[in-house]
C-alpha cells in the first residue's frame, strides 16, 4: 500500500519520451526501502494538434535556421498551449480533455494510496500551466468551463474524501521547474494576475519554484504580482548568474532532466519527501491496528 503520491507533469514535448523515468529511478536510489511507500506516476500528454506542429516544423526546416532543437520545443509548447486555452469553453475540447487526463491520473492514485494521501506535484514548463489551470478551477465552487463546471463529475459525491483528493486538497508540495507563467499573463495589470491559492480555500501546500537564469522559459514567480508573492513559498535560482562555469552557456531552453538532476532541486525534494514519510503513518500499519481492534471487540 502506498502512503504518498508523487506525480510528474513534464512539458508536452518532453512528455512524449520517457523523461520521468530518470526522476523516479533517482528517487528509488535515494529513498531505499521507503520507495515502496510512494505511488509515482506522470500525467499523460493530450495531443492538441495531431501532426500539425510537426508538419509546420518540417516546412520551416526547408529554410536555413539555427537552434532547431530549441525552435521545435518553442513551437510545440506555444502552439499546444495556445490551442489548449483557445477552446476553454468547448465541451469535450482540448481543455476538457487535458483536465480529464489529470483527473484520471488522480483517480488511479487514490485507488492505490487512498483518499487522504499527501500529494507532491513536480511540473516543468507548460506542465506548470496545465496544473495551474486544473488547480484554479478545482479551487472554485462554480466555474463555467473544464472538468469542474457544474460542480464537477457526477460520479464523485460532493463533500466526500474522494472529491477533496481529486480537487488536490491533500496537496502538500508543488515543485514548479522552469515555469513559464509570466508568458501567459504578463500583459495583465498586476492586480489582475492571480495565482492559485496555496494557503486558503481549503488548501495548505508549499509551492517551491525553481528557475535557471539562462532558461528562457524559466521565470521567478514571486515578483509577478502580490498574489503570486503570497502564494509561492520561494523562488530558487538553480545556478547563480555570476557562476563562471556557466558564463558561456547563454540563453537556452532547459529540458526537465536539467532541473530534476540539479543539486538544489534534489536537495529540497529529498528533504521534503523524507519529512512527509516521517510524518505520514504507513497505511499497512494503520490497517493492522484496525484489524487488531476488530478482533478484540
């Protein structure tokens, strides 16, 4: 029986490979026997524009261009995210399907770890936007779009422990890596740039944001607005800009592996997971105690 849920949301382009496998392998090596107490999974990618972005990329390659890997990442990420938000009010559209994929992954986690299990989220780049959209909608009693419109899925009893879990109210930590949030809300006035709640609306989780100073998609979040400043626990710079070892790197787009292999990210992740394991009673132990009480009665 798992006691803690760890879910990863890589960017859409990165999710097409097996980039989360090294993350979970590192967790296994670090935690040893405690690894068995984790349920680890990743959110599936919802294909927004089947074949379209690849066709555009191949057409563009007919011209002379540099930085093809970075250009492909930008094209996929921005085009897919634009399509995601473009049909936000369409029932059964991409926005709905993206939220359904998150919801189904959470349902699977609840079946393994229970409705009260603490959840730790790790998201990268556009994955941060998808989870932010899901959380934003889940935190509101009434929305007119997405999975939580009209109060949410009919099969989930309102006010139940399962609904709390699916609305991510057992979320304990959220790690955003290379978050691109400012790209999607930077044109708004500061008081209109609102973050998801991390310490209200029934939520109490620690939001840690990590950014590399050379990553064009990775931004600090606390300066974005008063709302973000309050919601985000801390912005972590994964490498000082003054570091002479990175002086020749220059602007780039960092893959998720570049973040979760970072020493600072790994130090924080290991510390938070060990604390969660220490403070969470093993389900097997709790079940044994309940069985002994039943026999005694």
